[in-house]
């Protein structure tokens, strides 16, 4: 990957105005045109600034064919950072400012396109040449943006699971999310459906960032309601994994359900110093929105899925270290990384002391740093001796 220059130091979202990275196979002139024709995955992006009047518009690559993979992060795990960024910056965002409750022709055309189970043909005339690239830890990156002047989208055959709920005005959004998840629809498609205003009793656009977290939150709470009634695991477990300059250590501790996620961003990624964020919830959950943002809920969804598969409950701690060379590319990385780590074979142990010895040899930060930032470890540490780590 060539040099990536980040001009803003904002932790959660930054606009990258100088990006010396060109996707292999992408025509150099394609992003200079005021007209674009291609196959949208389908995918739209809904902004949040100025809510309830926000920028909404489709993401369109400059080629025709099956582009569904560009909007389905469930299929990205194992790809390199260069490849993921290269795929996503092909998507040009046409945008127009609308009220989230708008019901005009363009709005309905975009919504009908989002029902499609395959890529949709799209043509957009832009008011100016597309510019800028957006990278965030909250949503997937995408390419340059420009205001829309004209838009035409040709929806294909609708996914019957989404279509049925689109025409069901009596189903609440939470019910629709749970039903779509139970039907096997990928989480990313459910998030897009919610963002596009296809679900719920009162149809409106939902900012993409909010929709991603809302689906992760709703699905995981639905699973956790069942997990609380399950038998506790009978042993300590440690899962280790590494992907995209991130290292993960996940500890499962015998006991009733509780969950904590802590992430450490090393200097040189988003700030010039170490940045640590984390949040915790006890058995009955939490009321406040997690301060660390969507990563908390993405990890919780992956954890709750694994506990459902096991038919057990546990206290679970996710520890993440992000190293220089990593570029924020969305919470999907947390969801899919944790899912993949939990598919691996864990170290089965008899004490938290043994778990922390393994973590100590895997992660870079001293155990003392994690102890000082973890409510879960502080609670469990009262039952054991951790003098070797402090």
C-alpha cells in the first residue's frame, strides 16, 4: 500500500483528502467524470450531520456485473488491507440532501433498489466531479462523493425476506431485524435495509453509522435474553487471533453473563499516544450507549452468537490491540475478527491466573494496563492472587 495521509486526528471519523492509493484495474480517468454508470451492490450511504436533513445516496462502482461482494463484509475476512480498501474506494457516492422522512420519486427508487437480491444497474449524473475518501472505525470506507443531479436505478428481483417486511407496516423495526437474522440474512444486509428505511412502522432513513450499531445491538440483545437462562461454562477459555495489524485475546470466565470490551490503539494510527477505550455490562445489560462506539456492539454480537452455539453463558472479556499500519475500515472488522477468533480452538484452563499468563505472552501491553482499565478483571481478581502481574 502506498502512503496514506490522514489530515484529521478525530478518533471516530476522518475525511482523507490525500489518498495515494489506486485500486488495481480501476481506470484512472473514471473518478474524473461527472457521469457514472455501473452496478450498485446495492448499497446506499446515509449521513448523520444535520439530522433530520441528511445526505443520502447510492454507492456505484464504475463497472457492470456482480458487485454484491463490495457491500458484504462477511465475505472479506482474510483479505489484505490493500485489497479491502481497493475494493471499497471504487464506490462513488452520489448524494442529495433530504429529510429522513422524505417520500419522493428518487427516495422510492433507491428503496426499491435496496430490496434487490442481486446487483442493480445504476446511472448517475453528478453536479461536480467526485472528491474525497471517507475512512471510519464505524462504517466501511468508500470512494469519492459528489452531489446528484440525476439518478436512475433498475431494481432486480427482490429478496422475498426483505420484501415481505417492507410491505408489513405492522412489524416493528426490532421484530423485523430479529426475523431477518433468524432467516439467515447477513447482518450487513439487515443493516442496509434499516438504513434505507425498509423496516419498521414509521419508514425513514437511518444514518448508516446508527443503523449498523442498532442491528448489532438488537440482535445481540435478542440472543443474550436466551443466553441468560443457559448453564454456565465449566472452565476458563482463552481464544487468540490476529488480523489486519490487530491482535485479539478473548477470555471466557465461568459465571453468569457479563461482557466487557477494551481496545488499545497504539501511537501512530489515530493519535501520537496510546489510546485506550472500553465498556462493560453486567448480567442485566447496560442502559447508556457504549462510549467506545459501535465496536462494542459488534464484538458483543459475535460473542453472543458463539455462546448460543455452545448453549452456555459466561463472563466474556475482549482485549484488542491495534498496531501502526492499521487503517480504520469499520466495525465489521471487529464483528468478523471476533467471529473468526471464536471459531478457533481455545486454550481450556482451570483459573483466571492461567488465562492471564497466556494473554501476557500474546499481547504487547502489560497485564497491569488491562487490569487498570477492566471492571471485569477487577471483580474477578478479588478471588485470586495476581501479584505476579502487578
